[in-house]
């Protein structure tokens, strides 16, 4: 028999009443059931209490977790807030810095532009300065050139070139006169008159002739004959526009202009070095042009070339003049010699009338006279240095070219020494030795040939020595 236990007290009471009628076992059972119920009730209450406690504990735990999470969240929120504030602060700082950077960048760009502008200005100033320096240098150079009278290395009239050209002219004169031997007839009558003209106490004869001395005489005559006729040409000034007369007209006008500019420089207050240099520069420039192109072939408006009239006319006179002293029977040799006349005329006229005037001071020339004492510095020729003490000049073949001493040098400045023929009293036989004249003549011809070679050798060595001496002097200056 099962008895259903409920919470209802009435049921329990009925059960209890019922028990009174049951036996003791039933009563015990009911007691047990009651005890069970009470224990169950107690356990239920305890269980409920425990559940409540558990829920409370669970709630507490949950609350603690929530609180912890909340706390963590609060911390995170606080941290986020701080970070946000820092971010906002940094953003603000960033904006400020960016603004400052922008401003600085603008300032820098302006500074860069200013620097670039200054750089450009500096470059322009440097360029202007460079141009001014170049212009100043140009003016200084022009000023220096205006007051510097020394001729450059590339100038045809500098001392070295002048010396070389004079020596070349001397060689050409020798070729023109010839050696006076093979197929050449000498007019001794005219030769002796020419010797007398130069105060040479000599009388040449066919049997006892000295062709080397006659050759020297004719070389001298060629130079002086050209010079004398050139003087006539320059004195005959014609105010015409004919190209043939230009050299004469220019020579006349330049002398007039030099005198006027020299007078101007000396009579004007505070005129400087440049003004004083004008007459010298005019002389150098004009005579340099004349020395380079004077008496050259002439071209007309149609570009047709013709020989200068002075050259074409005078070369015939020169050839006739020299032919009157020595007649060349070999037509081929004669033609070759006569073709040299035009060149010799040009070179002689240019030398004595133009080229020497390009020098500053103007170079001079000097003919040594018969019986002048030999000077190994101012003369060159064929001689033995041991016999110079009493040696004298027989005839001067080519003049000494020199410049007078100046403020830079107290010594005579020699371009080329005079070419002379030394007197040899034993060179000529008297008429008493006529029987041996032919043998002596042959011996002399051999000696002349040797002397001619020595003469050229000595001339070259002395000219080289003097040229070196001039160069050393110029360095000392």
C-alpha cells in the first residue's frame, strides 16, 4: 500500500488518523515516512537554501566577472579615452607642425628662390666682371701694344727674320754677279774706274786679275746703283692715283704724318705715353705694310696682274749696268742671272727704305771706307784672326746694319755685320812679274776659290755668333 505524501497538512492528518487504526508496523512505517518526509523537507529546504546560496554565490561570481570585465572595460575605455585625447592632441600638434612645416617650406622655397636669384645675380656679376676684366685686359693689351715697339716673333721684320733675309740677299747678290770665270768677259777699264770711285788704289789687268775682289766690287755697285735710283723714284712724288706711284706717295705722306703727330704729342698738355707712341706706331705699321707688299705685282679692276712699272723698267737698267762690267756669253746663264734682278731690286729697296724703318729706334746702315781698320765685331770677311792687328778694309761689299745705343743698352746693337774684303798687299803682282803672270793667275784662282768658301763660312759663323749675342742681349733687357 502506497501512501502519497503531499504538502497538504490535511492529507498528513488523515494519514495520521489512519495510522491509529493500523497496526504498529504501519505506525512505524508512517513514522519512518514522516521522518523521511521531515528529512526530505529539511533536505529540500537545505537544498533550496544551498541553491539560493549557490545562486547567490553564482550571482556573486557572475557579478565579480562582470565587475572585472566592467573594470577592464572601464580601464580600456579610460585608456581609449586617454589615447583618443593623445591622438587628438597629436593630431592637433601634427596639424600645427604641418602648418609650421608648410610655412617653413614656403619660407625655404622663398629663400631658395632668393638664393637662386642671388646666384643668378652673382653669375651675372661674375660674367660682367669677367667681361670687364677681359675688356680691361684688352685695353691694357692695346695700351701695352700701343706703347710697345718690339716686333713679335711672327712679324717678318723682327730682328731674327731681318738678319736671315739680309744674309739671303747677300747670297743672291753673289749669284747675280756670278763668279766671273767661265764664259764671262770683264771690262777692266770700267772696273778700274769703279775701284777708283771707292778710293781703292788698284788697277786690275787680265793677266793679274783677282776675280774675287772684282766680284766684291760689283756686289757693292749693285746695292748702291739700286739705292741711288730708288732715291730718285721716292723724290719724284706725283700726286696721282696711279698704283705705280703709291709707294712714293705713301712714303712722302707718312713722313709728313709722323712729323705732325710727333709735334702734336710734344705740344699738347698732359699728352701721355700713348700719344707719344703714335708717330712711332704709324711709322712701324705703314712701313711694315710697305715692306710686305711694296713693289709687288699690281692687279687692275679686272684682276689682271702686271709687274710694277718701277721694277719692270729698272731691272733692265740694272742688267745693262752690270753687263757693262761683266759680259756673260752663255745665254742660258745670262737669262738666269737677269731674272734675279727684279727680286734683288725689291729686296734692296724694301730693306733700306722700309724694313729698317720698322725698327725702334730706326735701324741704320754704314759703309766702311777703304783703309778703315778691321773690326771683327762690326765686320765679317775672310781673314786670319792672328793678322788683324794691322789689317784694313779694301772694299766694303755690304753695309753694317745696326741700331744706336739707347737707354736699354750702351753698346751698338748689330743686326748684321758689314761684309768686307780685306786688303792683302801680297795678292797682286807687279808688271815686272809679267812672265809669271799666267802661273800666278792660276794660283790666285785656286786661292780665290778657297777664300770664297772661307768667306761664306766666316760670314755664317760670325752672323750666327752676333745673332746669338743679340738674343742674349734681348733677354738681359
